[in-house]
């Protein structure tokens, strides 16, 4: 069972574009941020792919996402430089042309009016969107995003700069996704076990994962397995109401906690969120 | 051109396994660390994929990596819990069975002798490797890694805990990769431009990227495009010798720096590494 608001939840792909990610210059915080938001909205993120600034590679990842998921979110590659080619890749995946979008051009114009009012070739390029795309307002920077709805699927292309990406997702994309998000509440709880190695806690984690309902339990070793073991256990539960989700999550935690104490472990519980 | 030690460089895939990555609980620092090491070794990382703790999903990502790259590195999913299933996925991708590896079992045994000497089912499970795999010593934790060489390709499976993954890569995997790494030197240089928006710097970045040789130039906006723009420019160059790589990288930087100054920008150069 993948991380889940349940097997029937709408699925999502996250496609992060940028050579800087592949050469390890930049840590992919965007993928984590989007994974969290999408999960809390009730989507099941089934895969994240990082590709270079290359039209063919971007198109192949987006095409895969469209085949396997309801929602594809891309980040990066919307800017003014020669290697910002994400929307070309999205257009290719959709079999559409890249066209100058009037509304996007207005956004770009308004942005640069504050600066020098000049519309260079590189700036106009940021208003070239796949045919039929809706431009997404960038509340922070220059490059508009793009939203395409196609065959019941949604592709949202956001900038790579984290605060631009986050603002655009919250203001422009979440309202659209909420329309197809399932009516579930997601609850996350955790506890920390000290003094029990993960390998001995494992059977209890497994039992907790079978508590029923849509629950996901995972242990993360933090200390050293031998010596001073510290294990964090996270539970993610979803249910039609928050109260039900809390019940399931707490029952799973109770099983792990009891198991840990029976092995002589010290248990510190966290609040649920 | 993907980030590159040249078009002819051996290619690599990074497959990171773990629901915690997909739900955004953990930021994927392992992918960045591996991307950097592989790049500096002269490999071209063509794609990174994050998949859930699911045998079929892991197998599909590894299979894709084997079709498209010379080296596939996986992280995560080697531990003792019910959802640590990476080696099952690797075995499935290779069409091999998962078998108890004697050498790996010795490693696990030795590790737990320091603790309580008990070999539970969950601990023995960590010694189940794909048939024909070579176990990789874990200098930090309990779970051995696995290395499979198959049809000229290499699959290395490492733990998800960063310090275990890093130690195992450096001690056990790098020596193997160096045998197929190209005889090139990779140099990275950078500069920071203040006072010029990225959109105006873009033509100069493009010119620098065409300086010839195997060079890759990318600009990263840090300030705001309007107002107080700050742009970081990174250059990655590879050549048969470090001196040649430095020459190419510095020429690319010179072009960007000159362009920035001609636009009234302030340029701060970084050392090359």
C-alpha cells in the first residue's frame, strides 16, 4: 500500500525539472513540500521524478504521469533563460503547440512595468504556454505558471523558486484540486521509542499497520540499532471524519507503544496533527 | 544537454525508495548527495525517481534504470520492517530470486553479536539478497547493501539512513564505479551577480553555455527579479585534465561576468572547486 488517503484516492505525480537537482547542487525541497500538501489534500503521491532541463526528458516524465495519475505537478523551468523548457516539454507530452498566451503576456508586462517596462525576447518567452492552458498568476516573481485540464487530468506547472512555487500552489492550484479531492480527513501522529532496536520493534509496527481502516505506519531509525537505539514511528490515517481518523491513528500508536514498553523501551508520544 | 561530464559519459539513475519521501515527511537529501558524488565521478545522472515501499513500483523504476543507464543506485528499504522491500523489487526487475546470502548473514550476525546475539526473523530478512548479488558492508548500521553486476550494468542498493548510505557508497561502491568512470576532471565554478534581473542576464548565460567543450551554465535567481535582483550563476565543466576544465569554466564565467558588468551589475566571483 503506497502512502495513501486510501486506495481509491486520486493519484498525483510530482515532476521536478532541473539539472541542479541531478548534479546535487540543490536539495529537492520542492518535491517534499508538494508531497506534503498533496497528501494532506487527500491525494496519493505515487511517484516523484526529477529530470534534466531537456524537452524530451520532461515530455517523457509528464506523459508517464498523465498515464498513471490524475494530477501532475511540475516545478522549475519556467524562467527566462535558454534552458527553461518545461512548458515545451508539457506541450510535447500533450501533443499541443506552444503559443503566446495573451493573459500570460499581460501578467509578464505588468510585472516588468514595475521595473523598466521593457519586453525582451526572454521575457516574452515566459508567456508562451501550451495551447489551451490557463496561466497561473505568480504572486512573487515574473514567470506565470500554467494549468492544463485534459481528459479528466490536471497538469499544473509551477516555478522552481520555492517561495514562488509555494505561493502559486496555495493560491492558484489548491482551489482547483479541492474540487476533485476526496472528502477525507488526514491525521498524522507519531511517537519516539528509546532503548529498543528497530529490528525488535518491527513485529509490533507490522501489527499496528494492520489495525484496519486506511492507516500507514512506518518506523525510522534515528539512533544506532546497536548501542543507543532511537526509533521514530509515524502513523498516517485517513477517514471520512477527523474523529475517525484520530481513532485509527491512536489505536495504531497504542499497539506500537505497548510493544515497545513490553521490550523495556521508553515511549514519548507526540501530538497528532 | 543534461548535466554532464560530456555526452559520452556513463549514465546513472538514482532510485530513492520510501513513502516518507512521497508524503513529504522527509526531504530527499540522499538523492542530492548521490547526484553530487556521481557527477564528480564523471557519471551523468539522467533521472531520479522516488517510489513507495512497494515491490512492483520499485521493480518498475529499477527496470527503467537498467534500460536507460549504466548504473542504478537505490537507497532505502533494506531494514528489518515489513515494508522494507527494496531488494525484492530489485530481484523482480532482474528476474532473479531473493535468496539467503551467507556472507550477508555473517555481517548481520556479527552486528547483533555486539547487541544481544539473537537472530530474529526480521534480522535474518536483511540477509536476503537477489541471487548472485554481492553484499556490501554497512560500516555504520545493521543492514548490508547489495551490488549486482548484470549485462555490463551495475545496481547498487544502499540503506536509507544518510550516514549509512554515505559510508557504504564511499567505501564499497565508489571503488567499483571508478573502474568504469571516464578519465575526466570535473570543475565547478560560480559567480553571483547583483543588480541585474535574470531575464536581462539570460542572453549572456546562453552565450557562455556555447563556449565549447563540455560545459554547462545555469543561472539561479536568488533575490527578486524586480527590486533587488541577485542571480547565482554556476558553471560545470569537464575535460581530460583539470587545467583544461578550469580554462573552459573560467571562459564561460568571463562571458557572464562581462555581460553583467555591461548591464551595470556587480559581480562577485567564487573559487572553482
